[in-house]
C-alpha cells in the first residue's frame, strides 16, 4: 500500500493538491487518494466518506474490496493498475488503495467548466440557442439528446502525452464513409503532441492541406447545426476542453450557409445565400476592380462618373493603389484591435472612430473619398461571415488581385480570378471536391447550396455522394 | 510544383502581351469632352483644332467654369493635339470624347476622309462620339459657349440632340464611326445635323451667361447638312429634314400639323412611322416605291368639327395628314435627287446590295442609279385615338351658347 502512495508522490512531485486520506475500516486500513482541484469534495464527503463511516462497524463481510466495489453509490467504479492511477487521480477520480495493493477508481469529477450558454460567435435569432461548453460529457449529451438513434457512433481516443485530452469522433453509422472515419481515427492515434489547447490542434494534425489558403474544415459552437451536419453524413470531432466542434468534410459553399438557414422560409434563405455570395465576391474583387478602373480601364466608366472620380482624386498626393493598401491595412488593424480589446462593447465605437478618421483623412486631402467608400464596401462585405478563417483567407486574394490590377488592369484581375478559381476547384476535403456541387456539377446538390428546399431539409443529402463524379 | 511555376510564369508572360502597361491615375489626364475642327484660311488651310476639357478641379468656389478650352493649329489633327499638350499640364485623353464639331467652311472645301484618319486609327479615341456641323460660326466658337442646363456643354449638346431626334424628328444622329463608314462607301452620302449660336458669342463664353435665367447666348440645332461627293453642298430646312427622317425611317416620335379650316390648325402626334421601300426597275431605270405608314394620335384640334357625329371627320384628318406627309416626302426627294443630285438616302448602295444582278445586266453603276432614279410615293395615316375627348372644345363652347 505504501509503495503505491510513494509511487504517486514520486511521480507527481508530492503535489500539494493531492490528498492522501487513511481510513480505518474493519481492522483494515484503506487509503483514499484524490485531487482537491479536479474532484468534487462534496461528492467525496457525501457518498464515499459518510457511507464508509456509517458502515464501518456493521460490515459483515470481510472482503472490503468487494464491498466497496459493489455497494458504494458511484456510477463509475473501475479496477485500475498502479500506472493508470496517475491519470485517474488527475482526471478527477478518487483512488482507493487496499491492503493487497488492489486499486479502485471512483468518479468524482468537479464541474470546472462554464454552464451551457448562448453562442457568442454564431448568434441565433431563430432556433435553439444552446451552445457547446468546455465539458466533453455535456457536449456529448447535447448531441445525443438530438439524435436518440443507436446509429450515432462515437470513437474515443486520448491524445496528448501531457494533456491526455479526450477526442471523440462522432458519426452516424451508415451515413458517414467508414474508411474516412478510420482514416481520421488513424491520424488521431498517430498524433505526436504534448498538449491539446483547442480543437484546432487536432485539426492541424489531421489536415493535410495546411498550405491551402482557405479552410478545409469548419467549426461550430451550435449543437443543432452539428447534429444537422451529422445527418448529412459528415464526421464531427469533439475535443475535451474545447467549445467548438470540428466538422469534416467541408466544401467552399458551406461557409455561405448558416444554422438559421434551415429554420427560415426557403425563398428568403435563397436570397440570403445569394447576398452572402455577392458579399464574398465584393470583398475579394472591389479594391482590385477600383484600381483597374482608376488606372487603366477608363473607357468602362460613364463619362460623368469618370469626371467625378477625377475631381475626387484631384490634389490627393498618393496613387490609388497606395491609398487602397494603406486604408485596407488600417481597417485590418481596426478589426484586430476591436476583437482583442477587453470589453466587447467596442465595436460600435470603433466603427464610428473609423468613420471619423476616414472623414478627417478625406478632408485633410490625404485620401480620396471614393477610396474610403471602396474599402468600406469591401470591409462591410467581409463581415457577413461568421467564419473567422474564411475572412482571414480573403486578404491573400485581395492583395493578389490588387497587385495584378496595379500592374495589368482588368486583364490582371481576370487572371487573378482564374488563379483563385483554380485553387478552389483543385482542392478537396476528405475526398469531397472543395467546389462541389458546382465542380463537379450536380444539380440536385445545388438545391441544398443555393436554395433551401423542403425535401433537402427533411432528407438531408449525403455529402460523400458528391465525390462520385 | 515545378509545373505550377512554369504555368504561372507562362501566364504572366502572356499578360505582358496585353499591352496594359503604363499605370496612370485618372487625375493625371485631361478628359476631353468635345473637339472642334476648323480650317485656318489665313495659315495655308491648316487645321485649327480646339478641345473642350472637363475641369477636374475640386469645386471650392462654384464660379469656376467646369470646362477649359485649348486650341492649336497644325497640318494634321494629331499635330494640333500634340501642340495642345504643350499648353496643358495634363495629357489629353480622348477616350470619353462626346462630340466632334466640324466647321462649315472646312466641310465645304475638303473631304473629311482627308483629316479624320487619326480618329479612326488611334484605339484610344472614342468612336461613338457624335458629329455636328457648326453652320454659321467657327466650330471652336460653338464649343466655347457655356450652357445653363448641363454644366458641361458637350453633355448639353448630346442630350439636346438625343431628345430632339426622338421628339421632333428633325435632327439626325450620326456617330463618328458611322460617319466615316458612310464617307468611305460608294453610293452613300451623309446627312449631318448642324448647330448655330443664338445671341452674342462673347457673352456666351463668360460664366455670367449661366447665371441668367434667360441666357443671352444659346446653342441650338439647326438644319441638316447635305453632302455630295463627301463635300457639304447645302442644308435642309426643318420641313425637309422631317421629310428626310420619314423616308429614312428615323422619325420615331414626332408631330405633324394640318390645316382644318381657314385659320385653324390641328396636330397629330406620330406614334409610329414605318417606311417600306421596293427597289424596282422600270424601263431599265431604277424606280423606288416608297410606302409610308403612320399611326398617330390626335393631340390638338382647334376646329369646330364634331368627331363623333361626323364619321368622315377622322378620315378627313387622316387624308390631310397623309397628303402633307406625301408632300414632304416628295419635296425632299426632289430636293436631294433633282436639285442637289446627291444620294443622301443611300439608294445607290441599297441597289448595289439588293439588286446587284439586275444592275450588272443593265450595266448600271451606283452613279447611274443616283441620276436616273424615279420615285412613287404612297402614304397612309391611321389615327388611333383622339385622346381624352372626341369633340373640339370649340364645339362644346357653342352648345352652351
């Protein structure tokens, strides 16, 4: 018995938050070992110590080990080995060491996580507003509650040599491609990682498209959306201590969808999606098109607009390329500071600040007003999307197009558009073409992407079918 | 990876072939909105070229005129334009040129094909600009008149031309490329609208001209100029211009007045006018059957006839209008083919395109067609409605008495 205690003390460096409690019972002594920080003290007092205290003189059987194993009210009692004991102590279990060096682990996890609250990132106007928390068990529950079928299968692994984080792969048996699930599981098993900070760690480890600018996965905080994605045959990765779940595979047009879309009226949703697609195109192309109009392709402007632009640019010392790049950078800084500044009420203040600064810059004659409008259009359009990854990736495209427009005018913009389209079309995510269902062309799938049809809602289309050309 | 680099390099090289080099900001160029071409009789018949530049200065003081003028003389149009660049701080940009005004004197002595080549050759010049004749004045003077309704005079001219050709049917729109193609084609002659200055020229150049509610000086559209062998030989008055537009199918929406009793007139508004031509040969001579169909609404009727009770009244109006349109058409045909002997209605080229075989058999040239052509004119007018009332207000007034 003592050698196990010594073993634990040695391995943990005699951690101050681990308590060793010697409890005499039936002429025998057992030792309870638990961590003060990860286990629930009340639970230990109420259900283990009190019960043992009440019963210690009345136990008829001599076999305390079996008594505890069978009669202590605890839902998760495990026989463990000496080596495993470390993990269980730190995971919030109470370890009981018996005289004959047998070990039992009883679960008494403390609630060190936030309660179920609304999602901050994906705001909900319609539909359920609960969001994933940092607790793995709660998250699993939120999905299980929505799909009560036995077909919801979960594969669990423990990742991280130091963090020992639980990673669960959720999928619906029969819907998700079995070899893809296996593929992901193998990858997760092979991860050589010490500490898993967030779900993104796992993502980076299993994703093979790190060089691709656009994200090949997407994350959600909303269990209703995650469930819907499961129904489409997608695979969900749940990571302990992370309130985002990873959804795989993912196509480009998934970023134009919103959980809300599935609760709204189909016709309105179609319009919303078209607006989002237009917003994306505006974000990427507006600055470049403006530059080519200002420097090369004057004939494409009506003459009254041309003279208007010319008047606005009168007396501005910098070229329009410089203006656009500087103002765009200014906006990026503003966005970054807005996101990172403490206190989330800063957004309106900073927008007003930007306007005032923009106006002041125009009046001082440093930038032309039209530049502010162009940067504004591009910036506002980029705020249409909830995926930070997508917005961040558009900046590369913007810069690429701006440089091409600066050197070659419209011809350059079209060339850049071709490059972008090429990168989109050539990628795939878990075998699903990234630009599907438009490339390869699949009219029926497009009903789910552009329109939101009733049939598609009632019987979700399987994402893996898209890969069949 | 190597393949990708190769591809991208190749595509970048292709891009360099587009010739899209030369990054240049808008405000580094002077946007020309109108060009005038005159002959300089004192200086060896060189060309006086004037440009109207849209002033791209920020308007802190609204009294600054929106346009600036430059003028230079040269042996060719391009030489003159290059000389203007010496005066102007910015390079001229002709891609948004709206109007080319050519002086009456120049058109009367020289074929435009001898000096318009630059406009046709340079890709940076707008081919869609309108061509006008400055009838009584120098083209440059017309250019310089500031106009009240639109800040930029060339906009004003363009807008007026479009409205008047649509509403009155007496002017005719010809763009630069059309003009040059008419000049180049045998068997076609051009008809161009002309402008004149009403009032004093000097006052029109001042900004004060804009502050008057009734400006002293205005530019108005005048008669259509007729060309023969690419030389301007005369003008058509309003009535003749209208006749020309009727035959040429260019009269879209216009009005025709008619006399309904001794002192009073009525008016019909043309809803649609369609002219059909049959190109025939009679006695080995070209003969054209022109059938003009007008559908019109009665828009003004100042006589005492009752249109309800008198069933013949409408018919009578129709006949009167038809007669008038026939007269107008006959007059213009006479004027063009007998007096001026010019093929402004382009029958030479029409015969050449449609009746080439017969022309070959009869051994006729387009010139023969122009000289020997005869016409047979039929007109028909249908009055569709009489608008709000069937009676004349004159008649109702009489009832009350």
